[in-house]
């Protein structure tokens, strides 16, 4: 087969139809925006700093304002956004810098509601970190505000804007792994999950994740993002959940579990087994979908497909990069495949050219400036939060709980 | 009492030794250490040449087409590189990436080293201070920040520790780059060995970087060649067997120690660094600005010459 034949063959396969839908230029470089934007950031912790890092890549974006209730953290993060005016409260920020177009909300989950709703009320577009809220009431209030405001509202569940995940989803949706029989997801990262505070009076507030009264725990803070990926892939939400949490690694007086397990049941008997722990980092974070013709492993910057021997062959696979996982060989799902195939570099295209957060931020900026469809709406954020809230309840009470549509409703 | 934390990043192991003080609970000290480790891991994600999603890969992909905006920390680090490139007459040059790849130090297929050498040159890197942007003025130019990455990560980690009230700590990346915060309890300095027969380094709020031509090697013409290349000739360096620099920050120490290894002589500037190197003949050469931190008495080296 000549290289020309190969390209024709590649273009002719069903799988490649999905590859061709990707826009290569979107994958590599921060796109110029249709209009320059001035933005504000509420919440200067790790996630806020990560957002700043991605925003700094855009020539057309100026971070004009920055807000955090913790003075030390505000000062530290302000160094990374020298053009930004710092504020101790989001209300002061919205009053003090009126010419910002959009607000990024990266506060603790239980404190999303006020800055998100106030920013919408002030006429700003809003990017709000996920999970959307830690209570159904807060999530519903945010959805209502987003419906009233004629502004873009994006929830920060990043699977939906991730080019590799979009590609993987197109394979799943087109039947590449056929019927889904089970799913698994995990988050493992060895760390104490504590936030340092030089002021003892601030310690409790800064360590909200370890306060069972405020936090959704690991299931909420990590699971909600991973569950949302699977909701989006399957176009289904679970119908039941059971969960348990224990303190295995960090016996330092905490009450919040450092290790959790959950089982989420879907219609038709498909189960999602979930584990999250702060006691070990082995294999990090991934989601796995197992079907009758293959399995898919999704690891945020990379994804692989493992085919059963009796699965149909798609032409492009022959030239794709492969990776060995013990006895199994994963076919790397390649973002930017069409461009690389044209250059004869298909095997080099492994992994995303930017962190997943970049694509979430890019999608939001383009929704604001060019009306690109919103990657994850407030309603989708509410549904993901509702599943996490119910899972958290199941963990705390040791019960098997139903998940039904009533949780997703907004009056 | 002290707390030790570690992480794997930049192809090596980073370790933090944090000395507890009475006003800080252990859990708080650990949380601060984790915040510092996060800075190192974040620096790795930003500066890795081998991750497609790093900022460095973005600069290398797009920097020749147009200036690439970067965050203030990355920009400041690149400015230190610029300073040391000038002070070393080009002996330190982070545009060595194409040459490293062609010589086989990045894995994969080797290339034409002469052709790659033509693409090496920090003079092709232009800074746009107004936009905090970096421009690679010639297509094919690519940065490899491996020589300063560890120092940069440790500087950010040390900043986090200090901002959170840590007054005594020792941090290192792969044992070759070290940051000392304060001193150990009841001692006047952190003492770091440079190896048998070598002087000790005495550190108090100072940084040390040690470079040597051994470590990663490739086989060429039946010979083993070291990974430190002279960016001006493309050849592996071997005139100096060990180069050590003490500087106020670890980024500068890292860059200056590589420059010293390549150049075989102390830098013309910056003057705030103290340098020590051992020639292939075994002679120690030492250059200090005001206070000397290398303790020759402790080592009793066979040969000692002080410049």
C-alpha cells in the first residue's frame, strides 16, 4: 500500500471521521479571540493559580482583578498576575473594577454560589469551578441565576472540553467498544489535603475540604469530575449509589475520610466502581469504560483503546502509537491525528499539547467572544453536583440511595 | 524534630527536610511542605521538554511564529538564563535542545549534529518585556531548560516555605541542586558534602548547584560521551570534572554551574556567585566574591589553588 493509498484508507474509515472533526489549530496554539477580554478571578488558591497560568497564554486576555479572603494567598497569587488589582472580597471586586467582562470562580465549593450569582447579576460571564456547589439548593440557585442572565455560564468539568476525551467519546458513541458492561474510575494522590495557614484563626476556613460539615470529600471534589465524564460518554446518569469512606493514611485527628469507595448503578445493570485515596499515588487518576468489543482508558492528557481480538479493525490503528500495559496493548487515541497523518507523524502525536484546564478556559473564552457552544452548562453542572451530593450522602450514612430525575430539577 | 517530604519530578527525586519549630504543629509543617512540593511538580509540568502539554513545548512549537506570553515566574527564570548566557560568553545556552536531540540525549533517533549546532544560539531568543513574551527569532530554535529546571522549582518551593513561616530547611533536587533556608538548630550552617576529598559547602540562606560531565552518557565512535555539551562547538565537555556554585538563588546557581563546567573558568559576572571547580588534572580552582562558603579545611583536598 502506498502512503497515498494509506491516507485514502485512513480517511475512509469510520473512526477517522471523528478524527477529522477535530480542528488541529485549536489543539496547539491559544487562538486569537474575536475581541479582547478583561477578566477577574475569585479565589486565589491552587486552582485559581492554575487558571491564571492558562489565561497568561492568551494575548487578548487581561486579568484585571483578583480576589481572595486570605491576605497572604492573595499577595502570593497577585505576583502571578501583575496587572490585576487585588481585592479581599468579590463584592468589592465587582464594585471596584466594573469594566471586566468575565469572572472565574475558584473559591471553595461551598462558597461558589455568592460570587457566581453576584457576577451574573453584575452582567459578567461566569466560569465556575466544579463541582458546581455542595448543596442542591446552592446549585439550583446558580442554575436559576444563569437562566435569568443573558451571559455565558460554564461549569468547570473539564472532560467535556478535552480534545482527547471528545475523540474517545466519539469512538464510544460510534460503537467502537460496543455495549458497555462496566466502568471504573480512580483518583490516587498521596498528600494530606491540608492547606497551610499561618493564622490559626484562618486554618479552619482554609481547610474546608477536611471539614465534613462543609466538604463533599473526595467523592465531590474529584469524583464529580470523573463521574461527569462517564455521564457525558454514556448520556446517562446513575440510578443508585452506595459508598463508604475511611481514614487509612492520615491519622492526624481529621474526621474527613482519606479513602473512599463508591458503586454507582446505571440502568441495565452497568456499574461504576470508584476509588479515591490520599494514601497512595499509584496509577493516579483515570476512568475506564469496558465494552464487549474493547475497553477505553482515559487519563486526562492521554487515552487508550484496548480492542478485543474479534473487534473490527479500523485502518488508522495500524499506524497509531501503541503502549504496553503488562499483557495488554493500548492504542493511543491521538488528538490532532489528521494533521499528523498528513505529515507522516501519526506515531508522534501522543498526549495533549496543553493541560486539560487550558481547553476548558479556551472553550469559555470562545463561548464569550464567538458564541461557541458552552462546554458544560450550569444545568449539566447541577446534574454532576447532584450525583456527587447523593454519593456523599450515601458515604456519610452508609446507605444505598436512589438517584432520580427529581434531583436534577430546578423550579 | 524534622519532617521529610519527597516527590519525583524532572526525572529525579526532590526532597525537603523541614525543621519543626515549637509554634508549628507537625500537620501544619507537612501541609506547607506539600504546598512547596506542588510548586516543584508544577514547575516540572511547565518546563518539561518531554511533555507535550508543558509551557516549554508550547514555546518551542510556537515561539518562532510569534512571541509566546508566559507567566511572571517563567519570565524571570528566562531572564536569569539571559544573564548567565551573557556572563559566560555563551558557554551556558538553553537553546541547546536540537543539539541534545541530535546527539541522542533525548532518546529516539539521532540527527545531524552539525545541522543541529547551526540552530543553537541564545542570540535568537528575544524578550518582549511589555508583553512578558518570548520570541524565538529563527525557526528550529528550541529551548532545553534541563540545566535550570531543578533550581527554578526549588526556588519556588523555598519561596512558599518562607512565606509560610519556615525558617530552617534543606531542599534538594537529585542531590545536585540544594537550597538552604536558615541554619539547622544549634548550628551555624547547613553542611553539604561535594564528595570524598572535596571541600564541604557551608550554606545559610544560600543555594548550591553541582554539575559534572558524567551522569547521562551516549556511545559515539566506541567512546562514552557525557550529556553536558559546549553549545559553541557541539562537543561533550571534559576539561572540568566537577563544578560547584553557591548563589543567592538556585536558578542562578544551576545556570552558573553548567556555565562553569563548560567554560572551565569563573564567570565574568554575576559577581555574587562563589565558584569552585576541579580540572581534569585534579586541581581545585576557587573564586569567591566576599565571604567564602566552601570549607577547604574540612576536605583536605590533594591539590588546592585559589584564584
